[in-house]
C-alpha cells in the first residue's frame, strides 16, 4: 500500500461556455526507480524542465570536475545524485503540479494510482 497525494485543477470555463474537466492526479510517496536510473527521461516524461536543465548542467559540471577529481570520483558523485533524484522525484512532481495551478486535495492510501483517484472521487459529494 502506498500513500498518494491527490491534486486537482480548479475547474474553469472554456471560451464558449463549456466547462473543462481536468481529472485529479495521484502522486505516490515512494522511491522512483525510473527517476534514479534515467533522470533526464523521467524529467522529460513529467514536464520537469528545470530539473532537466539542472541535470544537464550537473552532467557537464561532473565532466569538467572529473579532470580534477578523477573519473571514479565523478562516477560516484553521479550515482549519488541519481539516487537522490530517485528519492525526491515525486516531490519534484508535486511542486510542478502546484506551480501549474493544481491544488492539493488530500491523501489516499491505495495499491495503484488509478485506484487512488477512484477512491478519492468516490469520497466527493
């Protein structure tokens, strides 16, 4: 069982008076292997452009630093930051949703994101 944070986008009206519906987003609170193994792909897949920019700058910085500290030390630093990314990936996603106008609506314990969204919607009046 995983704890999921549920984020909803406030509903707005379209230009012709139609109501736009944005489904809730469930963000798990757990380690992300995808983000730890392929950080730039994770950032692209989730629209985390600042994280991607940071990652590119970090890789170029480590390439430059490897001339001074050695390739093995640079490799260990890369792995350390990749593990950090795995732990903090979901926090980056939550912050990105808040910046995009979503609001936190609560937490749900479930086995999968779709079940968390379903349980959250079932609690709504």
